[in-house]
C-alpha cells in the first residue's frame, strides 16, 4: 500500500514537472510571438509615418509651387520679410 502511494506521488510529481515545462515553453512561445507582433507593428508604423511625411512634403511642395506661380515669390518667405522689415520694398531697395 505504501509503495503504491509512493508510486502515485512519483507519477504525480513527474506529470507536474511535464506540465511546468510545457507551461514555460508555451509562455516563451507567446512572448516571442508578442515580440514579433510588436516588431511588425513598429515596422508598419514607421512605414506609415514615412509615407505620411512624404505625402505631406509633396503636398507642401505643390502648395509652394502654386504660390510661386500665383504671386511670383514664396508667400510665407515674403510674409516673413515684411514682418521683419527685411523686404526690399520696405528697406528702400528695388525689386
């Protein structure tokens, strides 16, 4: 009877160790896949940010081009010159 009880305890301990190893392996696997998912998300976010910046810059370039065509100068640059008093018309210089 005692030997049967010891055998059952030994088998239960072995099963517990197997479950523990399996649980650790599962946790490692989940952690690795989480890290891969986060890494992929960051790569996608970086690519999206680059695309958004490129898009914004191309829109701004187009706006500047249209302002130059319309006014002959970059309006923001001209407005800065007027506000700082460095515009040729205000400093007595010619165009």
